[in-house]
C-alpha cells in the first residue's frame, strides 16, 4: 500500500518528467541520463537517485513502442 508521501513524491517525479519533455522534447531522455550520471560522483546520493528515477520515467514516457505486457487502449 502506498502512503500519501510516496504518491506525492511519484507525482513530483512525473511533473519533473513532463516539464523536461516540454522543454527538450526527445532530447529529454539524454539530458536526464547525463544529469544522473553527473551526480553519481557527488556526495548527494538522494539527488542522484531522484535523477535516475526521472531518467527512467522520461525514457518510459517517450518510448515509441509499448512493452509486450502493456495494454494499448
């Protein structure tokens, strides 16, 4: 079961993803990935984790073909 804090965090991630895609289009995936890579060497592990999540979510949003187990409406 998800707590309200988890839902808020997930919503904020998706809001960041949408903003990134609106600003950078298809390049958003690479930009998010680069930012996550840059933060891997730093001391702020939480920020790195958040950017990794943003990068994965951006790639998921912009994926042109649904996965085998995904339903298409």
